């Protein structure tokens, strides 16, 4: 039997005794290797209905100083994409009546809700959403100091039923479709103006939901994105987890996988068919071209 393990252990014991006698280190030294932290499975967990959003997972691993440093940065393109993917399309319950004001209802982030303005707008424009109603975020628009949030199509009433996900109450594929206000008649939407008073800070989906908490409650609401993705064929579900587009996907699937494109270009083939390229990125950096014929992807090309 080789003698080097005994020599190594004797060396460690001698060093431990020497340092302990000097009083410079604790008398007991653990020489076992420090276990590595398991990586955060962000991609898979975002598609688990019980899992928190990616921003939550990342912030758990960050200390408060790191999180404050992140918040001090301007809104990053990757964060904007994450907000669109994981907040746009989500359901929530209104915690207060919301007005049908065409110019939208102003909310100062970090400030108390202006009840006087709210009641005045409700009196002048009528109530679009009652307290306790289920609403859906149908659009996010990013301005210099504001995030515009449309509920049920927004105050302009541009709400098409086919644009929102059909989610069953009690499961992703069974039960009665979840009703939204106005589905049985003229749809009524609301536009919220989240005013940050400065350039938009970097944030994750949970940060934006927190900023909307004075008027919306996302707790106990099923994720529209999660339920819909669970109904897809396995190859498409896996591609969305990996942030990839596949031939055969439709527009909604590509948005779930890659977000909304940076550019769109329409062309006509030699056969007279009109195609549309969704372009992600800008050359010479990584660029992905996703080509649609109608609502189906017919080609995916990636250039590095």
C-alpha cells in the first residue's frame, strides 16, 4: 500500500497543531472540499407552473449590494426581452376599479396611488375594470421614463380574442376557458402608464409585477405562458426552453422562444408567395433569420 496518503495526513496534522498553538486559526480545520453550488435551472423552471420566474431565481443568488448595482443600470435589451416573454400575456386580478381613460391612468412608481385622480377619472370616463376582475396584460411599450401597460387590449379597445391564449380553468387543456371582462360584448381595455421619473432601470419580471402591485395582484393566477407551452408538442416545448426557433412553429411559438424580432422584412418568392423574415440581432454580431410563410416557419438561419 503506498505511503503517500499517510505522509499527507501527517503533514496536515502537523500544520494544524502548529497553527492552533499559535492562536492564529481555529483549532479545528475542516479539510473537506467546499461543495459547489448547483447551477440554477432557469430555462426549465420557467416552464414549471410552480416555479418562480427567472428574475427571482437570479436574485436569490445575489446579495443586496449586487441587486442594487443591477437596479442602478439602465434597462438592458435582454431584460426587456425577458419582461415581454414573462409578463406580457399574464393574467392578474384588479385590486381597485380602473378607468376607461383613453389617455391612460398614470401611476408613479414608488409613490402612493393618487386616489383623487383615480376617482375623478372613474367619474369622468367610466369604469373599465372592476375590483376583483381578471385582466390580461396584452402589450408592453417601453419609453424613456415610462412603461406603457395595456390590459385587455388597452384603452384604444384594440382587443382581438384570437391574440390571447386560451387557458382552461382547472388545467391546461380541459375545463372552461378563463373569461375576461368584455368578452361577451364590447371589449373594454385599460392603459396604465408606469412613470419611473427617470430613465428606466434594469429590472426583471417580478420587479415589474411589484411596480404594478398597487392596481394588480398576480398571486394565485395561473401563468398563461406556462399553461399554453405545456400543451405544445415536446419538440416545440424543448425548443422554447432552449430559446430556439424551429421549422413548423407559428408566430406565437417563436415569440415565446425568442421574443419579438428586432426587424421584419417581407419578400415575394418566384412562385408569388409572400414570406416574412423575423430578424434577431444585428450583423456582425450573432443574427438569426426566421422565415415565415403565412403563420408557419419554413426556414431558420443563424449567422455568427
